[in-house]
C-alpha cells in the first residue's frame, strides 16, 4: 500500500490524481502532517509526500530503521515538477515509484542512487537474496574496476559490466558458501524441495528435515524457490507452516500428475494413501531438473516412525525472451514497457539499424548480437538459443514485433522451455494514420505487397477481397527497386471497385525527423514516388478529404450537417 500525504491545496490536488489513478494501491492520510507521516510509515510499503524534501527528511529521520525494511519515500514538490526518490531507492522501491509518479503527474523523476544513475542494476534489486559486501562490489562496478562473474549454472540476470577475472567477484550459486572478501554471493531461486508428510506431522519435523537435507548436501536454504507436494496435502498444517517459516510458496500437484513422473525410489505407502507411488521426489522433479537429494526420511528423537519425507531438485534455469516492438522510430513512441525490457535484457538481438535507434537505452554490459537485412530467421534462432542458455534476451523489431516483424519467426523456433513475452509497439499503419487524420475509422486491413515470402497470387486474392468488401487498405512494403509492378497492379484492382477520387494517404518514415506525408487520390497517385520506407493507405467508398485530412467515418454512411458537407 502507498500512503499519500499532503499539506496544501495544490499538493492535495496532485495527491487526489494519484489516488484516482491507483485506487487499489493507495491510501490518503489526512490530519496533521507529522501524524500522517508517522502513521503511513508504520502502515504502508511506500509513501508519496507532497511536501518539501527538507520537511520530509526531518519527519522520517527518527523513524528510519533498516534499508531492507523501511518503506520507500518519494517527495513531490509543490509545483508538481519533480518526483524525488528520497528514502529506500532499492529496498523500498522508491526509485521505480518516482518514475511511476513522474509518468502520471508529468513530473521529472529524480533518482540519485549511483547504480540507477549510470544504468547499472543494483545487486540488491535482482529479486533474490544477496550476501557479502554489496557496497564494495557495487562501487567497483561503478568505477569500472574488473569484477568477475562466477556462476555455478546459467541464470537470467540483467546486464552487468563484468569481466572474466578481477579483484572483485560476483558469485551465483545455491551452495553453502560464505562470501569472500570483495565478493557478493547471489542466491537464485533454483531449488525445489518436494515434501511428503503423514497426517498431523509437526511443522518442526518437516522443517528440521528440510534444513538437514539441505545442510548435508551443502545447499543454501536461501535458494529454495518453493516447497512442493501432492494436492491431498495442500492443507496439511505441518507442511503449510514449514513453507511459511521458510518464506516460500507451497505448490501442489495432482496425484495423477505425480504418478507420471519417473522417480528412483517409488513406494507403495503413498500410492495407497494419496494415489501416487512418490510424493517428495515426484513433486520435486515434476518440472524437470537434477535430483540433488533423493528421498530422505525425518529422524524422530522419540524413536517413532518418521512422519515426513523430502527430496531436493535443482530446477533448470528458465531463460526469458522478450520480443519487443520499437514503434515507428520516434523515441516518444517507444513504450515504457519496451524501454523496461531493453534495460532488463542481458542479450539484445536485432537488425543493426534498429539497434542503433536504442543503443543509448541499453545498460552497461549488455551483449549485442546485431546483423544486417535479410537475416530475420537467423536472428530469431539466435535469440531463442540464447534464451535456452538461461539468458534474459530481447529480440527487437520495428513497429509492433508481431506485425510483419520478428515475433512469428521467433515463436516458430521457441518451445515451452523458455519464458516468452511480447511487448507491443506502435505500428507504421497506426503512426501513418495519426499523421493523415483518421483513415482507419472503420474496418481496415494491412497487406504486404512483398512477394518474397508470399506468392503474388495469394497477395492478389487478398487485395481483391479487400476491394470487393470495401475495406480501407494499408499497403506495407509497397515498392522497391526490384519490385516495381506490384503496387500499380494492386491499385488497379482497387480502382475496379472505387472511384478515382478515393483519398489515398502516402506517409514515408512516419514519426521520424525526415518523415513526409501527402494526401492524394487513387487516380493521381504516382507509384514511382513510393518506396519501402512508405506505407500507402487507400480509403473505402466513404472515406473523404476533409480540410486536408483523410477521414473514414465510424458509421458507414456520412450524416450531412450544415457544418460539414461530404465531398
């Protein structure tokens, strides 16, 4: 929950805008400011104070305890010009909150945390436990000193400016290991602990078994991702409490699913009790991975039979592939989500000219795999292969990555062994439409005139169908030096069903500094003035040129009015 505190009418107005935008995330604190800050600090995860930073410093200073547990605090000035991350930049999430608040209030986020300021991810913001001298290693990264990354296995990390060797080190491991001097140990959530228990098994017995199994195998409990068991034990108090005390989720699976898992130590007892020959091993192995600790039973001090079993598996790193649409080229049409994915990726794959567009947004240490025109399938295969290595990968394309771009070849290569997310972008058709006016106000279709991947006979059928259906058409890839007859042919097909005066919009390099646009007609358009950087939008029979703007009505027929006659 985010506590909102203000002292003036101007602050209250901005506060209420946040409250309206985030009704489920915020709580407004009224009354004397000092009392409000103290109450919010104790009750909320984060605070946004519409007060001077000096006033907030004096109010929160006596309340500060530990940066890992203190709420994040953001200050917004009286004029609403700045959103300042004041306390808890990383641990309290104030840096990201300042950016969110800035986006909503049109304020400039002010982030002074050193790693954020230069684009290096904070080692304590990776989403899993970190041990060792974080400050010293972070400072070495910032100062450009060589910092070695030593990983026991692949795991999707954000980009880090690391070297093969150095006097400082970052070690990624789930094994018991005390950080050395000048070393940080990262604990990824790589371990799945399968647990079985008899009815009424004490939580201490379950927890003691898990801890002993990990300790004897030289594994860290801080790398446990989850406890897993059979559905029938979802409410078993001892298992539920053990998961709570470990601070990890309890995940359950059906007996049928567990029975299908091949395990080294099946047993008749769980088969009779819950319908599967294995609970602990099967629950740990159901998602795949390496069995590090086979089924082990608990030891009871009273000599009674064991009531709990466990097994431990190191699950394979699940790489991540983000297919990112960069939009039509203008930086302000690149979405915040796309920018976040670019900064998250440790590997970037893309066409060289698209990489150049966003190179300045990449974090230090990002590995860039770029190639020239005509290598789409190779780029898709490369991106998927890098993700399968456990990397966090961004595959970029212009416009929307799912529209005549990289999403389809990438998804054709991918399978469920990696996480895939799509990031939408503003398409060339939409960017051009916004420049032209409102040509897509009714049904519309986009058709590529490139016959490199699609036979012309198929393209022609689609153009003819759109012409007969009276649908607005946007042509992508309309004309190149080697393909100069397709656009005239497509226009001729449309002319069989539309008047010569039908509006046609021609936009080149939509949204870019060298962009251009013009509005002409179906009869007047000269195909020789069109190239591959152009999109051509042909209206339907209701589309009109109104004051130099191309407009297709939402309703199919124009309603005449004294203010505007249809042309």
